[in-house]
């Protein structure tokens, strides 16, 4: 992945995972990659990967079950005009 220097990396990774949720790569009820998997794919630290997954949860797109994983809860809604 080519990083945009003016955008925080966690936001860039968040955008990729958000897009994957929207396009069905990670469907509702599907498991999201683990912190370790996110680190490996994007070359980021565990702190950054945890922030990405936490932001997905805060946005209502994911739910975490400790010891089980993080799962997609719903598809993102398009902004209302």
C-alpha cells in the first residue's frame, strides 16, 4: 500500500477495511482480520491496528467478542443528501 503522508495511517487502513465491508469482502456476520493480520497486511504497529478495529466498532460497523474475534455488524449507510 502506498501511504498518503498527510493522512494518518490508521485512517488509511480504516478506509480500506471500510471499503471491504461495503463491497462484501467482509459480509455482515463475517470475521474481520485479527490485529496481527492487519499488522502483517499493512505493515503497521499493533497499536495502530487496534485503533483501526476500535474505530470500526465505534462507527457501529463491527463488534468484538473477546477471545473469539471481531465481526462485521452491518453495511455502512450512504450519507443522506
